[in-house]
C-alpha cells in the first residue's frame, strides 16, 4: 500500500477588493439570535407585574385543617401583621372567633371589598 499524497501548502490569493474599493461588512449574527440580545443572561430584568387598582387581592385568611380522628389545626393571618396558629378543638374554635372579631377591629385602612362586606 502506498501513502496518501500530501496536500499542497500554497493557497490561492484572495480575490476580495482592497484599498478604497473595500467595504467593511457587519459581523454575522448567530442563527435565530435577535440582534442586540445578551449573550449570557436576560436583556431586561424581570419584575412582578403591578396589580391593577381595580382588582381584588387577598388581605387575610383563616385556614382550618380538621382531618378525621386527628387533632385539628388552624392559622389566621392578616396584612396588618397578625399571624396566629392554634392546635386542638377548643383552641381552633377560639381562634375562629378571634379571627371574626379581628376583621371588624383591624387597624389596616379599610378597602372597598372590606367596606362592602
């Protein structure tokens, strides 16, 4: 068997214009990449969308868990900073009454939904 022929080392001269006739070209962009996009990361920082003023949002809640044959638990919270928990039947019933009373005496400013209720 014979060895393959070596490739020629001389390359042809370029046929691109030089001097005043040469026009610089823009660097090519990657396929599918929009121009001006960041290489690593996002173009703009994402922020949460502001709530429209006309929509309702949750300002407090009462969450009661009472599975069968187990100890009931409850949590009451409000945007004013009140956050209480209770475990046991008597304590959960007391927390429900306290939560109902707090809704009428809460120091937070009255909202449209609260005034209507």
